[in-house]
C-alpha cells in the first residue's frame, strides 16, 4: 500500500515542474471564468481537476496557488480573499481521489483504498459547489468582475492543448476502477504518464528538472517514512497498553449513540486540527478511535472520508493551518488578512463536513453502486 505514496508525491512534483498546472488553470478559466467572480470559481474548478492528479493539498496550494492568486490580483480581487479561497479550495485535493491521507488511513484501518477513493468523489464535488455558492455571494456583494468570454474557436484550441494533462485523472481513476491496475500501480502509471507529457508533449521538462524532482521526492518520502515508522511503533504501544479500550470506556460513559459519538469525534478532531499537524493527528489519534468506531458499527470507508475532511479543514484553520502559511508566503499577504477572509469559508467547509457525517450515502452511494 505504502509504495503508492512516493509515486503520488512524485506525480505532484512533476505536475508542478512542467506546465501541466498552467494547462489545468487555463482550461478551468474557459469553463467558468466568464461568471461574476469568475477567477474565484476558476480557483475552485482548477483545484477539483488538479486533485484528480496529485492527491495533495500542499501541491495544489503551492503549485496552482501562485497562478491563481496572481490572476485574481490582476482583476483587482482583495489579496486576503484570493489567498483564502486558494487555501480553502486546496482542501479538495486529498478528498477527491487519489488521496495520500486515504492511503495512510487504509493502512491503519484495513479499509479498501478503492472504496475510499470512490467515497471521496461526491464530498469533493460538494465542497467545490459549496465554495462556489459562497464566491457568488461575495462577488455580488463586493462587485468582483466577470472574466473574459472566449470565442468557440479559442475554447476548442485551449481544450485540445490541455487535453493530455486532463487525461491524467482519467487514466489514473479509470485504471483503478476498471480493475486493470491496483491503486499502487495507478500511482506508477500516473507518474510515468506525467513524465511522458512533460518531456514529449509540452516539452517543459529536461533531465536536470527530472533529477531535481526525484531528489525532492526522496526527501519527502524520507520524512513520510519516518512518520510511518513512528506510527507503527506508537500503534504497538497503544495496543499493548489497551489505550483504545480505555478511550472507548470513557466515550461509552457519555453515550452509546453513534450519531452523538460522531459529533463528539468531529469536535475533538476539529480542535486538534487548529493546533496539531495533520500527520500527527493521523498517526497518533486516528488509531485510538478506530476500535471505538468499529464497536459502534460505523462504516470504515464513511469514517475515513469524514476524518480526512476533518484534517483538511485543519490545514486551513488558524492558528497553525499549513495552507494559511503557504498562501501567505507565496503572495506576501499578511497572515491576519488571510485569516479574516477564510473564517467564513471554514464555516462553509464545516457545514459540508456535517452533511457528510450524517448522510453516509453521500460517501457510500458510489462505492455501493459500482459494487466494490
């Protein structure tokens, strides 16, 4: 399972090194840029498309984010709003498949990676729709501009140019759900395809850039490997000390109602996300609550998507949300300005979280309909 992680990391870095992110942005622009507040909508749609390639919120915010914030500046959007919507939309990355956090969750829980990927599709799109509704409201209130309306010939030209890049999620997800490749093999396939189009179609990557990407991937993989090693050690200690049993006893002392239990878990994880890195949450706290979740009869795929969404909200939540620091750093916008703008967007994300928590079919109807 874990071999998929460096492959998805590598794919994300190739995407950001070549012009693939630019192709994704241009295609999103011709789709929704004409609407009022168009650049905000482009930001969200580009994140949805890009999430089908990399599975990383950080790759989205740091790669696409530079282009998105600069384009919104040119059309006189407030810097705080531009950065905030870039951070909020980047949370879609690990919700919509593929997803690096879901690979880790599958390792801890034993849940099917294929079902987790399928289960993240509808919530990812739902987040996008919710953010676009909020953008439409703000655009009308602040009179943000409409984007350029492209003639049909230009639409066809940009679509054809972007088509090889847009095929990446189709190849990746199509390969998995047709049964041709496993999720791990799909990571290798996506990485290979990203190299091919960067070298031979867009011709924006050479051997020097490829070597740099490989070195960066090795560094990131080394960090993740240390986290995984620590996770297994910690999980072993937790198991032999019967800590999950103690936690279950405490929780069951409050209630044995699974809906109230899910609310309590959501509140705890949202608070943890405000102060603790998502890697730490996944390594330390998720294994503690999994026995409780199993005892309550909560579907592991449903719970996995809920937890990943929780952690992604944490990435955008002050005071220590990593995405806030990324968008502030790449744009030069003061952090306090970004935080002020992102708070209503976090409320939008929490509403989606509650919908996903209490309407399990949002997550489960696609896996069930496909029969995985």
